[in-house]
C-alpha cells in the first residue's frame, strides 16, 4: 500500500522578544515564548540568524522523533496538513508516520 506524503505548513509567524544584556557576559537574549526556546549572542545583529538556526535544529529534532504535529498542537501553533500528490514521471519516498493521539491528522480548529 502506497503511503501518502503530507506537507505540514505552519501558518503562523514566531515573535521573538529581545532582552537587553545583563551580567558579566553582556550578551543579548532573544526569547520565543510560543516555541519555548531562547538564543543568545553578544552581537544583537546576529540574533535573527541564530534564531533561524535554532528553529532549523528544533524542526530536525521533531522530524527525527516524529513529534511535529503533537508539538505544534501542544504549543497552540496554527498549521495545515496538506497531501502532496506524486508528479507524473517521478516518484516520492514515504514520510515517517506522525502520531497525533487521534486517528485524523488535522489541524486544531
């Protein structure tokens, strides 16, 4: 039986709050309350790039452990699940199973 490929599309922007430097290291800290993660850098201009890298690492971890949809749902992050139809003259590889706690893989209302 062929497995369906799914695209999980996050429909929300992540707001990062920048905190001023404190303490001996004098580093700036950016916090994303929705994701529950933070990044740190002595150079404020580097924070967006470091935040992108942290987000990539988070997504890679969620993919590795098949936790993407449960994580998004538990954090109240808006997303859509879309099927990816195979194109003519090509092939697709199966995606890992995503466990959601219910039998349907749908976004929260």
